[in-house]
C-alpha cells in the first residue's frame, strides 16, 4: 500500500527546503501529480507510525497537510 502526502506550505512558517528535507528524512519520495510525496507501507501498524511521525515532525512548521492511502 502507499500513502500519498500533499503539503500546504505557509509563507509565515518553515521554508520549503526545510519541509522537503523533513519529508525525505521520514522516507517519503517526491511524487509528480496530485500529491507531493509518496511512501510505501505494508501493515496498519506501520501506517499508524508514519502518520504519528509525520504529525510530530511537522508540528510547529505551520504546514498543513493531507494524506491519501491507496492499495496498489
């Protein structure tokens, strides 16, 4: 399965390059299309951990985000 991440960056928050670095350090890969990044996972526990880490790492950056999960 894959989790897709779309970011909404605020000009009053962290820089775009800092946000890209955070996403890539988490294991997200850049994605061209309707989303900005994608990451593969296998278990519901892994998915939960990805979302928990994402939320924690973006806290305080003023970035809003959405995720979409697809089985492919």
